[in-house]
């Protein structure tokens, strides 16, 4: 399939007349076409299309359809139907009134092409550049970030269901790709009876003994298939089938293969003592290799992904200035727009997303002066690095977790005086440390401070200082710059001024809820991290378009509120 970069076609005259008559005040689709047509160009997608073959549908048109689809939370079939029967959509797409549209499967193939070529963010980035040129987004200012969980588009499986369903998925793939080879390796009739219907917990035996036996059967079948696929005479491409490769991974994470006293191979399901791979490597489904199980607190446990949304957070301008005035609409407040969307698997902690998010913001020229985040995002290293880049992270850092600090009854780190030049630490009793040892802890630079046993043993404050068996105090510090920045942040976050300032971060919770209500962002539509990233990029684009439309029409932060009917009745009665 080839592409001829023509962009959005001109709106036919008859379509203009009917659309203007049907929507005298306009609509979201009409205003997007009138104001943002240059965002949906064909040229950025050229690398994803060939130069030979029949020309396909314009990627600019399909990207606009996809954005409108997410703005109204439609399925592919519903979006394809809207392109045929909705007058304002026809106007936006530049289609004739008699245009019959396209098949819904075109949208699926378009998304796959974007995901395969790493073009998930093309439209989002182009809209961001447009907003920069229009003065709606700029470097400096304030931005805030928050994350939420995303449930995968596959059903939840326990370990037994995963083992059986992985065998079934591999058999289904091999039955299509290599039916003759598969028939020569297994008893097709027996396996068809066992793996014909999908593996479900309610169909499994209730007896634990029988379930253990079934797990053994699943493991033996998985091992037999893997041994056949990796045999010397097997075609190499058999092992490249995704379902077969995933079966091997599930086999390793679910079972242990050993040899008994007679030298026979024995397969056994792993239990708690045998250990399992870490969460970031452990497969959760044979149909989505990127979905992972994760937990947050005691109440949230999900299988899927995590999304981080970053937005601008403007405040009402001062009455004596007009720096925030939008000359296009005359409103005095800028719209809060999404500046970055970052998607990971569910096991990646928030602190690992901080640097990539700030790097993306800087790369697109929208680096904030103040970045508001919750306590999951910062670390001493990140705070220091951001300061060097001109970003002040307004975020609560984790407090000192030592026993003395938690009990608030002993000498924590703040009670010690550190002399960085002489590399010595003085304790509250006036004694100095005996050792200063630079070390590496978890891949980061640290300093371990040790006091002499002779010094601490006779100290009258020993019970307030340490309860360790050697009866001497040890401190672990970060390098000077990191330590000072962390100490400063901990002291600052205890002040009322900082707490009032940090209240601005709470607004991002509303953005998460809006994204959930408008685009259903908390549930993955597709399988695999590339397509989920594409979903989130288009969801963020749709959210920006909705906010821009509100900015163009009623103002993004219109705080006028109609009185409730009960309040109106109260006013009438009191009049």
C-alpha cells in the first residue's frame, strides 16, 4: 500500500451548506476542522507507507477519525458509521454527502501500522507543537503529573489457568502455521479434547488432588511441545512463533524440571519455596506479553499497565497584568492542556518515570519551571538533576525512616553535625565519628559513617541513639549535594507556605477522572504495550481537543454555577 500526501481534502460546498444549517453554532468536529486542519497532515506518516501499490486512505483523515473516535469513546464500527451518517463528521473529513465511508477494519490496520513504525505519538506531538505556536503552551510555568492503573484487554488468569491456556494458545497458533508438523508431534484427537475449549477455573475439578494432577498434565504437555519445537530437526521458524516462545517462558516460570534417582525427567509445579521470576518479568497472559500484575497499597491489585499524564496548571492571572490573556478568545485564563503521556507496564514504579517525563517535556520545548508530583516520583538524585536543568520539583519527599525518626524519641540524622570537608560527623554528645566510608548501595553513591564502639559503649545517651548489637551508631548518607537538597526539601515541606503551594497538584486528579469519563483510559482497548501507548496518546489528544473546544467556546475554567432548584425555591421563599 502506498500513500499520496494530500492531507485533509477540501470540504465540498454542499457539505458546508448542510453542516452549517444543521449546526448553526458549530460542533466539536466542525471546530476541530476549522482550527486544527494543519495538525492532521499526511507527511509525518510517510515512513509507514510504501511507494508502490494502490494508494490507501489518507493517514491524516484516519488520524482525525481516530481522535474523534476517542473524544466520543466509540468503537471502530461506531466510528466508521459516524463517518457515514454524521454531517459534522463529514464536514471534518471533507467528505461528500453521498460518501459511503470505509470499512471499520481500516482503523485497526491503521493503528497496527502506526504501532509497528513507532508513530504512536505523531498526532499528539503535532497538536502540542500547534498549541506552542499559538501561545497556549510554553516552557516555564507550572505543570503537574499523576499516574493511574490501566486494566489489560485480557482476562485474569491464575497460575493453573495460565499454564493450560499457554499450551492452548501455542496449539492454536501451530494448527494454523504448521498443521502438518504439529500432527506429527502430538495426538491431535487427545489434545483437541483437552484444549478445545478455553481453560477456565470453573470447569476445573474442585478437588485439590485432581487440580494438582491437571497442573502436572499441563506441564508435561508444555514440555513435550517445547522439546519438539527446539529439537534439532524442527524448522527454526517454529520457535519464532510468538505463542510458542511465550509457552516456553511460562513453562520456566511455572514449573521446575529435575531428574529423579533413576535419571528420569520429572516436572513439578513451583511452590512458594521454589520461587518465581520477579514481577516485571513474569507473564500474566499468553495473549498479551506486556501485561503485568501489580499492587498499590492493600486495596488495588490489577493486571495491565500504568499511565502518567502531565498537564499545565494555570492559575487566575493578576488583575494588573494581561500576560495570560488569550488574544484569540479574549479569555483571561489559559487552558490546562496535556503536555506528555507516558505509559509503562504495571510493575514500573513512579520514580522510574520521572526522568523520562521531564526529558520528553524538555525535548518538546515545554519544560516546566515548577513540576508538581506526589511522593512516589522524587528521589534525592532526581531532585538534584532537575534543579540543574532548571526544574523545581514541588513534591513531598520520603521522610527519614530510621527507628529514631519514626519513634520521634531519639537522635535521628538531623541531630548530627556533618563536616564535609574534614569527613567527620559530630553526635549530640559531642563525640566525632571514627570511619567515613564511600560505598555503592543499589547502584548509587552513599557514605557509611561509623562511630567507635569505645565511644558509644559508655555514652549516657546510648539508648536514645542506637539499639544495635555492637552498641555503636552508624549513619548512611548521600553525597553532600544530594544530602543537602534532601534535607532542605524535608524541612520545606513542613511549612504552611509549602502546603498551600502544593495544593495545586490536586487538580490533576480531575484530569484523570475526565480522561476516564471521556475516553475510558483506565481500560486498555488493545493488547501489547505499543498499541496501549497508541491508545493513550490518542486519548490525550482527544482530551486536549475537548479542552481546546471548551476554551474556544465557553472558557476552560468557567466557574459560573447555576443554582439548584432547591436553592432557587429557598430564594423565592425568603424574598
